């Protein structure tokens, strides 16, 4: 991400932060209404899931200027999402819900430039998480193919 994109994401996030609970609720409502199968992956209440998302988003927005330090946490998050049943295509559905919620909550401030910056931000998050997804898949395959750790 460019420094300008980082600044845009951080600035617009500060606008969203006081409404983060409603923002997260709207995002998940949209995600589940457009993708009912995704809602089946969630064992936690929507309130609990919303809180976890808000913490993750806060951490990612505030850590994006130190992206290399943020990547390991995002890879671990991706690995955990494998056990929830998340598939790589589900990241696209989440992006759609995220952009919809951003547009709804930012209104006229959701300019093409802001949209582009958030897409870049989400792209970074996704690529880092997918590294974790792929690592977890490789570990699972290795365990299934070589149960005793022998080649």
C-alpha cells in the first residue's frame, strides 16, 4: 500500500470507529443475506463475532504502516479460518460486504479514491491471510500423507 492509501484508510476508519458496532453488524447482516452458507460457519454469536472483527480491524488499520510486523498475525488468522471452513472464495464475499458497509457508513465521503484505498488494504489483509490458509492446507496434506512425519 502507498503512504497515501494508508492515510486514507486510517482517516476514514477514524470516522467509522465511533460507530464500529453498528458498522460490523451491518457488514455481517449483508454478508449473511448475500451468502447464507457463510453464516453456517459461525459458531459464535454475531455480537461476539462482531467484537472480534472490530478488534482485528482496529489492529490492522493501526498496524498497516508496519505491514511486515502485521503479516504474521494475519497469516495465523488465515490458518485459524481454515478450521472454520472458510474457502478462498469466501474472501471475495467478505470484500463485497465490507465495501457495501463502508459506502453505507461513509456516505458521500466514500469516493473512488477511498474505495481504492480500502480495496488495497483489504487486498493486503487477504493476501496475508491466504498465505496462512495455504500453509494450513499444506500442513494438513502433509499430516494426512505422512502421519508419522516420515517421507
